[in-house]
């Protein structure tokens, strides 16, 4: 009798990076239905920059509006939302000479305060969520810091796993 060993590998996750420019959005937004999670990436350092397509519109305001659109789309209502606030290293440098209040008059924190700036920007995005029962999992990141990214992706992977286990009543 011959013994047979079978190994079956099932990949159950896929990450898709989509274009963020206005002209690219209509190409992908309707292609995603029943996704487990949305990872939305914010560049913290873009609070004082304008769009390439429109030089009088603030990039972060546009990003914030897109975030709200995505998290309220019917296709994504059951998806977990993971918010990466990236380029924290650039924010730390830039906040020393480019003041947040110059671009966001509602900012009430002190100038040159990195933590206050980060907290304010995070709240800008959290406030876009109309469903206060829905948790937005947020992480401050620096894509060039491999240890930071390794930690964040492990946390994200665990979050997605826990959500899947809960969805199927396994925990």
C-alpha cells in the first residue's frame, strides 16, 4: 500500500491597491462587493498641499471626503475599516514650520505639537463615520520604518482574523 500525502493551500486574503486620483476612482469603486476590510491610507504630511487636478483644493480635505464616501458606500457597510495615518515622520518635521491652523482653522491645539496634530487629524477622519457603533481601527505609520510596518500589519491581520471568527460565531 502506498501512502499519499496531500497538501492543500487555500489563500483567503487578497489585498488590492487602487488609484486614489479622482480620474481613477470610477474605474474601481464598483468592483468591490462584500470585502472583509477596507484599508484606507492617509498621508499625514499632506495637510498643507493641494491636489494635482485642482490647485485650490486641499489634499487632506479631498482625502477626508473620499474616506467618508467609501465608508458609507452600501458595498462596504459590513466591511471593517482600517485607517493608516502614514508619513508620521514627515508630519513630525513639517509641523515645526507649517502650522496646521493655517489650513484647518478649527484646529485649537498648540503650534508645533506633533501629538496634538496627530490627534486632530485622526479625529477629522473619525468624524466622517456616521455609524458611531462601527469601529475604525487606526494606526499611525511610517512606511519606511520596517519594524513599525511589520507590527502594524500583524495587528491588522489579527483584527481581520478576529472579525472573521466573530462573523462565523467561532469566538
